[in-house]
């Protein structure tokens, strides 16, 4: 698999003789760039249509429709990313997953509302992947345009609608500012990137955003590995793991004052979700329990597990064990797919997860460092975290599709595309 982060490389990189590399922001922006910006900016805003649908997906539906028209009239997928074998593998796996959900729902007799939510979630993910692959295939720089829109959208959503649970950092400005930091700091070189990653990690831990704080520290450690000679990276990786593990434990221990109760509640909630999903999969590994577990006791089991764990940890703030938790989105993309649709329902996330791990390996241990490497590394780590610890719903579909397109970009050779070019 040929990989390179250099094709994304620097926003103002010099042109190599005979080839234009990287991304230069040229005005006016092309329709694909505007669509990328709007998709990112509108994704944090949602519409209630059965479930929560990100407004940005409307833009992506239009883009995917245009890509399909290009396919019909030109008899070929438009753009290099849609022609990539990985794209076909991801879409084929998603089709298998959808079939797994259909069979599971029909077998379990899921409610029509849950069927609509479950099947549309699978279909929209495929649409989002096609749209993102088309947009980033038009120009690698559209990744940066999308991310810039996403940062603005998340900040605007927090200011206009208010952040989730009233936490303006974790559910408002924390992630956008971190993305911008990992984008800008490496311009000064790898040392600045590592220092920025460490500082961001400490700040996130201090403000009780432990997951992103940990990811920042891991990304900084991987940056150190990547600037070393290739032959020594794998040998020093275990040492890096010990160092970053110790740094995370030390930082958490020195910043948890005042956040113990909230952190423990979060741990209880996530562990109960994971346990309930694993038990549901073990109970029915081939068929699953249907979309949103409408005709099963999975949510009741989750409420019981959470109640017992909360009592053991001496924390409160949860509904009573007899009230259930119907409608709760279990925070694990791969586990919820396996529990709902069985092994076939999780087909997409098997391919997606393996591709994520392989792309991250190549980015860190094979590719040369460039100033977009820390940002790409952080995005891949974030996606890997979400695969196991975030829900498979809403804006996460768009982020999964963005990550798929990012992996496709990292597989390709440099593309001679900049915003402003004429689209087919």
C-alpha cells in the first residue's frame, strides 16, 4: 500500500519542478471547496427526523448525488479517491452491514421507527463516504477547508445553542482549538509540534477532557518517533509507550482534584455500556438484537449494570435501575454495530478499524514527517478512540466518512488539484 502524508503537505509549500505538490488556498474557491466548508460548518447543527440528522449531511447528499450523476454519464467514478480499491472495500463492507441489520430487524421484529433510524444510519454513512471521497479527491486541500468549517461550526453551535451538559470546553471550544493548534504549531517544526501537543494534553486534563488530553499526548509521542530514523522507530516504540503512559497517569493524578465525581460517573457510564453491548453480542453473535434494541432487554441490562457499578463506586446522578435507558446511544461504534446486527452488522467497522490501524502504522513508522503529519495523526487517533468509545450516530457518521477520505488521501500519490479548478 503506497502511503504519504506529503500529498496533503504544506498549505504554502514550494512547487517541485514539473509537479505542483501540496495545497495552496486560491480564491475564488471551487464549488467542491465551498461544499466542504459548508459540510463541516453545518454538521454540528442537527434536525430531528426520526433521529438526529446533521445539517451538513444535506450538503453531502447533494455532493454524492452529483458524484453518482458523473458516474452514470461518464461511466467511471469521478476522481481518484472514488476509484481506489479501499473505497470499494469500505462500501462493500457497509452493504454487508446493512444486509446484516435488515435480517436482524426482520428476525427480531424491530419497531418501524427503530428500523427507519437503524437502516437510514447505515445508508447515510455510505452516502457520506462517497461525498467525502469525491470532495477530497477534487483537492487534498478540501480536507483543511472541511476542518476549518467544522471548527467554526462547533464553536458557533456551542455559542448559539449552548454546549452539552453546559460544558463549554469539552463540548464547545476544546476540540476546534486543538485541531487548529495541531494545524498551526507544526509550521514552526516538530519540536514546536511536540511542545504544543504536551501543553494541550495538560490543559485538557485540567479541564476534565481526559480522552482528548490523552490523545494529544499520544500524538506528541508519535511525532517524536516519526522524526527519528525509520530503522529505530519500531525499536523505540515500546519506550515511547511507557513514557506517554506514565505522563498520562501523572497528569491525571495531578489534575483530577475537583473532577473525581464527574470522571467516575463517566467511567461508570462507558463501562456499563460496553459491558451491556458485549453481553448482547455474546448472546446473539450472528443475528444481533436489531436496530436500537427495540425488542430486547439490552437497555434494561445496561441500566442494571450501571446501577450496580455506580453503587460500588459511590456515585450518583443516574436514573433508577427500573427506569431503563431506552433510546440511549451506546458509546462504542463497533460494539453497538455487533450487538445490533451481529457479525455481519459489524462488517464495515472491521474493515474500517483495520484500515485505521494500518494507516496509523504507516504514517508513524514508514512515512516522512511533514507539517501536516501531527494533524493527520491526531485525526486518526481520534477516529480510533471513537471506534471503541463514541456512539454510531449523528455527527459521528460525518466524522467516520471524513476519516475514510483522509485514509484514502494518505494512500495516494500527490494530486495536482487546488481549489478553484473546474469540476467535471
